[in-house]
C-alpha cells in the first residue's frame, strides 16, 4: 500500500510519502510536502508552504497554515490551532509568513494554540489548552495561558525532576555529549 486517501479527502499534493494515511474530509493543497508513515486524521487542512516530516500524527480538526514546518515523530493533538500572521487583517496578506517550527519528537496537546514564528524544541511537550507565545526549549514541559515551563521530560516521554535527570531511569536513554 503506497497511500491511503479516504474518498472524501481533497488531496492535490504529489509530495506525500509511502504508507501515509489521510482520512475523511482532509484538504491538502498542491505544494504541501508530507513524509512517510504519517497519519492525518479527519477534518484537517494543510496549506501550501507546509512541510511535515516522517511518522507524524495529526489528530482531527487541525489546520496547518503556510510557514508551519513539522519535523519527524511529532504528535499534534486534536483541535490544535496554528497561526501564521501576528497582525492579520481581512484582504491584506503579508509578503511572507513567519516560520513556525515543531522540532523532532515534540508533542502538542489538544486545543493548544501556537502563535506564529514559534519554535518548539525537540521532545518538548505542550499541555492541552495551552497558549504558546514564545520559543520552547527541548525536553521541557509547558502548559497554561500563556504557557510557562512546568518541568522536564525525557526523550521517552517520562517526566524527570530536573534537566540533569535526562536520561531517565525509565529508559536509560543515552544523549549525545
């Protein structure tokens, strides 16, 4: 199986990796690039200047606008909202959209809002309902409105007491020095 596109989806991109699944009522515009082994759940919209890495899960009702780049192994929860224009006006379009980058292994909880131009670091976790207004360092946990740091997380997803406890005792993950 190369791809699975639900018959109700509207997929115009030719740049979609092997075994990626695209479910009901998803719209993918022609310039979008989606990696291999992704799962794009129902009622999602993916604009043109979007890159999605391999093994990404995007749950229901997520819109990914121009300028949003998602690296490999990222989880995007249901109803996550991305923005790409900090000063939007009807019928006025910026020359370019701010780049928002979700780095490898990050997870974003349901109903979180991510402002334009933000970078979420590797393996970071964003709690459900959070409003992310600034860059998020790798291996950190953030939640709230606005989101603030609440702790640290190992690459395996387990909470650790402080940054020096990475790797955690759960997985014994060895970070590169």
